[in-house]
């Protein structure tokens, strides 16, 4: 199969090969398919998409903020091959107007509630995942930090980090994974009903995670026993688990290693790429 991935925000960014479009390109290739990526500063520039789209079996659009102004380089409606859009961050962004305007054929929602909320034909659930290329690499074996949070500092996250003396960092690319791997415990907090990327990124890095409970994520990981130990349902439970797992190094690291193995086997970009192929074939 020949696949075209596209992402408008690839222009000259550091670590742009970590963007979803590039990661899916690698994954489809690893599955034995021909896959090219189009976007700003790619070998295939974005303005060439209308000229070459007919050469591909389908297009995967991964940019997760597709306001129409961002996609004014071309008219997606005019591109007639099947188009798959991965709708991320739907808890804060309304994609429906653009999906209709661009005449998208298949929509993969990052959050399961959106299947019921939007009731779109040819839609399916496809959560985040990890990259074998980037997250399963071991950047360090040293644990130099006790408890960290890496990411966007929203008010509620800031409150909890301050209350529990969680070190807050903001790093990207290899340094992001390295900082997680250097930390004994990585804190995560999903907002609203979002199954955020950090669930998979922390677990994929091999670090131990403490995160607020998310029923949909827990079900999606098959109620994995090790991952289940990483949830907290109250701040009192969070405090107890911080103390316990900082004091029990061997148990913590064994749990984290088993969880990493589970994620590596079941929740990679290759797993999601195959899901897309299966769903498109099923929904045709």
C-alpha cells in the first residue's frame, strides 16, 4: 500500500521527526508499506499535495489543530483519495466544522467519548501510543531525581506540584525521555476526559508513573495490574504512594519495567498504523 501522511506544523522545528506525521511515516514503513510525508520543509512540500495525492491509496492527516486558516495552502475537499484525520485534544478543540469542510472520509478520535458525542460515520477510537524509535531507547540508567512533572503547567497541575514538591521541567526531544528516565517517579494528570500522551510516554520511557485515575485508559490497557498500581483516586492516596514508591526502589523499578514491556508490545505507532489499515478496510 502507498500512503501519504501530512502535517502542517513541521516547519523547521527542533525534533520535528517526533511529530505524529513523521512517527506514522516510520511506522507504516516498518509494516512494509510505502509511505511519504508532506509538510513545510519536508522533501514533499505541502503545496505539492494536490498534484501528487492521486498516486496514493489514502492520506493520513495528523495535525491536531486544523483551523481552516492553517490549511489554506490547498482545498482538501478537492482531493479525492480517502482521507483519514486523527482528532487529538477534542476536549478543547471543536474539529467538526473542518472535518465537514474538508470532506474527511474517516475520523480517528483520541478519546472514546467523542464517538458518541459526534456520531460521525466511519469513525473509530485511536488513542496515543509510543514511538519505538524514540521512546524505547535508553538514554540513561541513572536515577538522579525523585519526583518530576514534565509538560504544560495548567493551574490544577501547578497546585498539586507545589503541594507535593514535584519538580517541574519543560524539555523536548531526547532530553524529554532522558529526564523521565532519570526520575524515580513521573507525575501525570489528565485534564477533563482526555487520555493524554503522557500515559504512554512515561510508561514507554520505562519510568514509574503516578497519575489520576482514568477509567477509559485503564480499560484500554486491559486493566493491566502494574499500571493499575500507578493510579491515585485522591490526594491522600497520591501522598501515600509517593512515599511508598520512593522508599521501595526495587519494587518500583520492576513494576515500571513490566509496564514498559506491555506498552512496547501493544501500544506503539506500528500498532496504531495497523489499526488504521484494519478500520479503513472494515469501514469501506
